[in-house]
């Protein structure tokens, strides 16, 4: 009889302290932001710097510092999560001591390589700002923000953002290698004559066709599955879970998708609009968002569609490969209408086949000792 209150107390004790955790997040992010102001040529990416202004970055840093001090102090006054709250206030204090929002820098020198720490911080801040509240309000299943293996997925988020320039270099190198031949100018001129909205829609369709075909190959070819199994090893779905992708898979997929877009000659604006859409839709498709979208679920890939692709259910293991348009799966014969319910379990068919942790997961496709098996094919 005494078990119920004891476990209730344990659950209560284990509840994360959101104010303290948010303070730590804001404090550490502010500290990293200050480092970006001190070493912009090394820590900020040339490509992403063109998207925002210096004033915007300073205001964002101010918001981070104020939030870290306010939330950390609030949490300390409540006597909760003392250490994590102190981490937030302490790192924000250090950020102020290192210059805060008043740091001045000369014009940024051109360096051959730089990290995308600015891209990581700004992207993480806005993704968390949008998705953490809506996932709490409209969750498909109740789940803590700091659910199991959140550190692993944050590590993937960090790696793919901070290394953005290296990923772009690898993608550009592989695409330009193929683009140097087989160009057919009349086709590219015809595509460029289309209005921008038509180019965008066509680009999304073409990109998804190539992406979904490669995705199907990842599931069908055992040695490719070793890489893709990493993405499927997430047992908890949310906006961060989609970040778990092997770096080689990111480069291969981005190259395979950009190559036809560049070859067909879509305008830079159409390709950029597609890149923004893929960033948003990839995050949205994994989000723990229990909304029903009605007929729109037949037109666009939305959370329930992709969640069933991640289900530990052999009936869906080789279905729904598209990331933009279910139409692409319908054309490829891999469409399977998801049920109204949400999957019971997520993850790979054989959980032991994918190790835990970002570094071991990156090495696992190359190690023969652990057999990574593709999910069993459902007899049709
Ligand atoms: Zn897959
Ligand atoms: Zn996914």
C-alpha cells in the first residue's frame, strides 16, 4: 500500500526544473554567443552571416543574458535545481565579464574554414522557442522535453550545424564533379522560363522523388541500412529526434537531391526556397505534435505520416519514404495510409544492433562486429 505514494513522490522529484534548465541553456548559449563575437572569423560561418545583421545578434545575446539571469534567480529563489540554476547564472555572468553585448570587433577576415557556431545557436534558440511550447500543448504523447537520449540528439544537432561549411564543401565537391558533364542548355532555359512558384513546386517534387528513391535504397540495401539505422534508432520522437542522421548520410542525401536541382537549372531563389522548406518540414515531420490536419495529410508529409515510418512495426518498415509529398510514395508504390492512432513504439527492429552515443553510432556502420540488420520486409 505504501508503494503508490512513494512512486508518486519519486515521479514528482524526477520532474525536470524547467526554469533552472532554461537558465542553464540561455546562460551557456550566451557564453558561446560572446565567443562568436570575440572570434567571428573562426566561429561564425560566412554563408549564414549574410542572413542576419550584427544588431540582430547583439539583441539576441541581450535576450539570452536577461533570460538566464531572470530564470536562474527565479529558480534559485524557489530552491529548485540549485546546481543547474547556478550554472545558468554563472555562465551568463562570465559572458558579461567577457564583454557581453558591448564587444567590438574589426571587419571579419576571410578564413578558408570556419565553424557554424552562430548557425547552431540561432537555429537552436528559434527551434526550441517554437517547438518546445507547441509540443507541450499539442503533444501526440506526453513526453518530457529532456526525454531519454536528448543529449545524443542535441549532439547531432550541434555537429550538423557547427560543421555546416564542411558539409557544404563536400556536397559542392560531389555535385560539381557530376555537373561538369551532361548539361543540356535548352532544358535549363525552359525551366528558368517558368514562374518562380512553378519552379519551386517542381523543385520540391523532383527533390522528393530523388530523396525518397535514395531513402528506399537505404532501407533495402543492407550496408546502406547500417548508416540509416542510426536515424531510426531514436525511440522518442520530437523536433530534435530528426537531427540524428549519420554525417555521411547527410552528405550523400543532400548531394543526391541537389544534383538534379542544379542540373535542371532551377533558379537560385527556387533552390533556396526548397532548402528552407526541407529544413522546416524535416523538423516538423519528427515533432511530437498530435494535431490532425485533415485532407492536408494526403498532400503534405506531416508528423503522423513520418512517425509511422519510424514505428517498430514491420507493416510500415518499408513504407512512406517521402519527406515532402505523399504523392511521391503513391507514384513509387510505397504509400501506406497511416492509421488514426500514433505508433506504440519507435526505433529499429533490432535495438541491440545500433550502439548508443553519437561517436559509436558514427563508427557502427564500419564495424563488422555488430550486425545491423534491416527491418524484415513485409510480404505484400
Ligand atoms: Zn527510413
Ligand atoms: Zn525520420
